[in-house]
């Protein structure tokens, strides 16, 4: 059984749930929990220069979006190599429909990538944040943990869910959520 380091419990951004953070960063705790079905890996997409998206942004048209740089593509491959080095050869991969997230997920090479609209950015429309985050939590509570689950998404989604402001390419490990609590187990930067 995994032991969590509990620092504090609080309500985040007026949401009806709380999170508990871990003091460790980059330890083995998150990897063990992921392999044992006791964690979900949230990843902010790899390096993509800029902020937000151009005014003409369209899902499915990468030419209208902010995309991964060459460094971001290499970072994505390193993320996949890190998962394999930690014993995770295959995972259930879900991604935002934004090209930078889909490309990050595909380049990791851990399995087929499934689009999940609940992971889409709400950076340009923060009013969608509470409902979309609740939708993601409800989706997560219904998932089978028999195979590792990896979600590739955006800063705003991870911050709204956990209270953490991740770097590009950072992994945040959370325990499978309940409807009123998010437990952050660990973090890893690549």
C-alpha cells in the first residue's frame, strides 16, 4: 500500500473539492503508484513557444495553432523513454484535441492516443473551467486502473484540477480522484 505525504487540504479556486499535495518531487513514489494502478499521470504538453493560441485557432488544423518546437518533440520522446525506464511500456493515453498535446502523446510512443475533449484548454474561456474540470473528475472516477492512465493536457487544466502550475513537459501524479478530493502524489520534470 502506498503512503502519501499529506501537507494540507484546501478548496481550490472555488471548486467543491480539495487537494492534498506531496512534499516529494521526482521521487519513485509516483512511478510506483502509476504502475500499481494507484495513480494517474497528468502531463502538460511539451515545449511549444508562446502563450495561448492565435485568433484563427481551429481544432484539427495544426497550421492555426501554437505547436511543439523541435525541442518539444525531443522532450516528448524523452518523456516516453522515462516512462519505459520506469517500467511503464504501454499505457492508456488520452489527450487534449490541441495539436501540441496530440503530438506530445504520440511521440511518447506508449500506445494509441485517444482524444478527450475534457482535456482541451479553456485558457481563452476561463468560464468553462469549473464545468470542464468537473467533467474530467467524473470521467476519471469511472476509469479502470488495471493499465496505467496518462493524460496530456494544458497548464490551465492541471492547475484548476490540482493547484499546481506545471512546466511544459512536467508530469503530475494524482491518486484516482473522488468527487470531492484530488490527491497529488508526486511530480517529475523532464
